[in-house]
């Protein structure tokens, strides 16, 4: 199913006319930056979308996630008019509409995974070159973990980072 896209201006008009704006990003992303009035229903819980008959406009960060999951989003809307905010929250911000940014919230978990994995690989390569070749094994371990996460959808590093003290503060 293909959902029609709306520009930020058309989305604003739809919301002003009573449409619901649904943020499909994770709770951590939503807590860090969000469109005022948007309801957070992460993609993995989209089946829990409240149905009240009003039109729905889905958004993510750039519009790619919503476009890639349009069929699932359309099914979750259950027959009510459903749209995608073209360009996501980035286009909304560029159009000059307000966003609520809370930089005191932790970085998104996947960004933390990318930073941690990159730091581990870089460190292991440098240690492998300058200290002992056995340190190259850490790069192999991290690479295998990332491949496992990609294949199964379960990331051990993300699960570990999620319970770290700096990630305990997310409120929307």
C-alpha cells in the first residue's frame, strides 16, 4: 500500500483541521527531538495505534522509515485516511515549523551503537598494529556482532547500552 505524502505546510493544515500526527521513531529519538503535539507510537508498536476515525499523518526523521513501512502504517490506520509527512521532522524543521529539542536526553541508541562499535574497531586496529596482533580479534568480534544484529534484528550492544545510567532518562 502506498500512502500519499504531504508537505510540511499541508501536514500543518491537516493537523490544524484535526488530523493526528504520529511519530513512528523510537522513544529515545522522540524524547530528544519532536514536533509539538505529535504522539509517539514506535514502529514496533504501531499495531497499538489508537483508532478514533481521525486522519493520521505519520512521520519519522527523514521520511525514509515511513515510506519503507507504508503498508504496515496504512494497515495500522485501519481505513482512516493516512498520510506520510514528506521529509519527516527534518523537512518540518527546515520549513520553519517548531520542534521541541531536549539535548539533555541521551543520544539515540543506534547512534550510540555506531559510536561504540567504531571506537572499538579503531582501538583494536591501532592496538593490533602497535601493541599486539591479538587485539585484531576485537574487531572480528565487533564485526560478527554487527552482522548477527543485522540478520536477527537483535543487537547485544544496543541492549547493553540501553541499561547504562545515561540512558535511563527518556520522557516524552
